[in-house]
C-alpha cells in the first residue's frame, strides 16, 4: 500500500483515478480547490477511511508526506481555463513547481497530467511524442497549451537537475461520467444538447477529427505509467480511433434517440483540424491500449448526463 496524492482529485478524471487507487488498497490524499471539481464526485467514497480530502490551491506550496503524486490540478475545458487565463497559467506553472518541490523533498515519484494540446494545431499526423508541436503562444488557448508546455519543461528540468523521478502523460480527449454539465467539450455538449432536444452545435463543417478515450482506459494508462520502472520521456495516452465531429454527432443522436437538429457555427480560433495519438510508445513501454469502443463508452456516459439533467 502506498500513500498517494492526487491533485485535482475531485475533478472528472481525478475522481475516477482516486476511486481506482482506493480499490487497489492505497491511501489517497485528494487535493482540490473545487474550481471545476466537486465533492459530489467523491461522495460515494466519503466513508472510506483511506481517503483524505484536502481543500488547497496548488498555486500555494504545501507540505505532505507521500510516496507518489498524480498532478492533475488544472481546469481542462476551454470554457473553464479561459475564464481566468492568468490563473490557469499560475496553476500550471506555480502548481507544477510546488508539486515538484514536494516530490523532491519527500522523494516521491510524480506524474504530470499533460495534454495533446501541447502539439497545438499539429502539422504531423498522427502525433508522436517526438513531435514538438505547432502552438500559438499568444492566442486564447495559450494559457493552457503553453502552461502545460512549461509544466513539462519544469518536470524535465527537475529530473535533470535534481533527479526527481518523473512521468509525463500526454492525455488526449477523454470522456465519461462526471464530466461537468457545463464542460463545453464536444462529447458532453452533444450529449446534453441531444438529451434536452436543443440544437446540436457543429463548429465548421464537422469534418475536423478527434479521438475519444473512455475514462477507465485512461485511468489504467495513468497508473501503468506511474508504476512502470523507468519512463522519463512523455507518453501519449489516448484512443487512436479517429472520428469526425459529424460522425460523433450522429452516434450521439442515435444512442440518445434524439431528433435534435444540427446547427453550424464558425470554427473557434486555433481549433485543431486533426488530432490523433500515436500510442506505439504506450503499447511498447506500458503494454497499454484502450479497450472501450466509442459506442460502449457513450452508452455508459449518456445515463450519467440524463441523471444530471433530471437534477
Ligand atoms: N479530460 C481531458 O480530455 C483531458 C485531456 C488532456 C489533459 N487533461 C488533463 O487532465 C487533468 C484533469 O482533467 P479533467 O478533465 O479531470 O478536468 P477537471 O476540470 O474536471 O478537473 C481538474 C480538477 O483540478 C482542480 N483544480 C483546478 N485548478 C486548481 C488549483 N489551482 N488548485 C487545486 N485544484 C485545482 C479542479 O477543481 C478540478 O477538480 C488536467 O490537468 C487536464 O489538463 C484532461
């Protein structure tokens, strides 16, 4: 049994990770400022004596005794990370700095939840970890993209300079129950719009592609990465199956039985045209690949949103 800190543990991915780690028998410290996460996401685990909840903002340092740190604290959806861009940068830069300082002091292994957004609007397809990306440093998404890029730099420098034991997961689009209703990302948007019979918003012509990873697959990948023997270089974690946004909309309409109409809006600035992970490194080094097909993942996610909409 290890004592494991999960920052951002009350969020969408974090809450699934906390649940998984508890099931594995670990002691889990969940640290969150509840900006986008909520206690409700962990309510079903509140009686577990191995779970401790800490209200804390990672822009401030904290002293704890832990063996491992999963550093997830950061709003992930554009609506949330653009709400206060300066705070998003602080969370990524100061937050990661403080978690690395902690990891260094207590000799804990630390995993950063980085993102496919570090590839920006990629000029290579699919994206391999060795690709450096095509990122606009002054656009509305930069607070997140560049924030995560600096976070990765900090991880590598703490490793080179201080021998901190690091892992970097580059997470691609992930979906599942416990995404926030107002998350604003495509899967939750489409499901909520379809279930409430509202218009389904397609940006551009819907021909841009994305790959969607179900959250249980991602949690498996994150824990394998954390526990593999040596993997300092970043690892892509995502589902390489590629769908156009239009295909996703049609699937959601079919699975919800909705007749909501499609409406088209202009593409937001810096919205990537294609995004698909090359996961050969994860397959080779972690023996990991996603197992949940999009239809099955959507079927597991739709009832969650239906319940939320009922209140
Ligand atoms: N969901 C995805 O598709 C995806 C893709 C790539 C990367 N990621 C990364 O995974 C991590 C988790 O994403 P998510 O989808 O669960 O998002 P989320 O917004 O649901 O979770 C983020 C959590 O971090 C907390 N948080 C935010 N700022 C904080 C701060 N300053 N101090 C303490 N806690 C803070 C929030 O309250 C929330 O509980 C993020 O780092 C995100 O960048 C997610």
